[in-house]
């Protein structure tokens, strides 16, 4: 498949994907026809088949970009997320295929350091603290792995977004950027330095509320949950500080926050 070399895959996995795809062309093609509108068609498939189908589906995505006039650089930056998620799956293929369906449908774009998704505010987030109504158009911000979270780079990304979405998706009339992430959890300040990259990133947003769910924080900081807090690794300063925080009886969580569209224009 033509795009395989552009996905940021580990070299061995790229070879395995090419060999696998040669013997499964018809089935990959049939599933790729369904995937964008029916991601769950991959629910019972192997991780390698999921990767092969996503790679084939991105050929259609490329045509979406071309029809809209979106530059190839943005397309290539966006699809490299495939390699990141394969790495998270020990380079066995794709486990989190649902997430990649956003890329395939042309609903999520990487503009510099951050990713931006055409989205609407879900009912589960509607609270008095959040200046949004259920179903209101938003641009959701996501933070891909793999690079340092430098605040200036994030600001540069956010500044690109209004022009991008105004040009290519003018019908999506949003007032706010929206983000739900462990990076925005208000109590992170208890174990992070005020001038850390994460805390500076959190300072770009208007906080709405916190969610007491530490799954994402555990995954992003430690890779996987351990039964005993004492078993978590201490290879980075963030791991050490987060582990001390939890050993003291505290729990991490998620933060929900917004940025007005005009803030960084």
C-alpha cells in the first residue's frame, strides 16, 4: 500500500504489514470499504488486520484532503498517529482502531504540536461551570504523544486552528476549543512544578471541572496500572513525583476546560 511508508511504523512492523497485506488484499479492501462509517467492523479482527485496514482506508482520506485543498504536509503529520498507537501496542498492529477512525473520516487534524477535532459538546459534560450547551459545535484539542509539551508550540498550534477550520470547514461555527485530559486536572499542581510544561499548558485553558478518573493519567505516566503503587517505575521525574503523590494517599484525575476561539487569534 502506497501510504505504508508514511505512517511512522517501526521498520519490522512495516515489513510485516506489507507481507500480510499481499496475502489479504480482498478482505482488507472489503473491510476498508466499511471502516469509516462502521469502525466496529474491526472488532473481531487481529491487530495486524486492523492496521492493514486503516492503512488502506487512508487512501480515501487522502482524496478527502485533496478535494478540500488541505496541504499534504498536514495529511502526513496527521496520519503518523498510526505509528504512535502501534508503538503503544508493542508494534503488533493496532488495538485502538476506534480512535483512528476520526483520522480516516477527515474529522481530526494535526496542526503542529496539537491535534484538533471537529466535535460537539456531549451531554455528559454539560454543567453550570462549562460555557457550552449539549450538542454545541466545538473544536476538541488532543495532545499526541511523542514530543515535549512546549507551551509556545501549543500556542502556535492553537493560533493556526481558526484560520484552518474557517477556511476548510466554515459551516462548523464553534465558540470554544474544548479539552478533556489528565494534563488539565486541577490537583496536578500538588506534585508538579508551577513552571513545568504540563502546568504551563494547563494555564492556557479556562478550567471548568475535574473528573475523578485516573485511568488516563496512569496510562500516560506509567504505561499500565499496577496493583500496588509501590510497583510503579521511577524512571522519570514525573513518574517519581506522581508516585510520591499516590503513596501519600492521593489520586490523579482528569480536567475539563475550554479556550475561547478569539483568545489566540
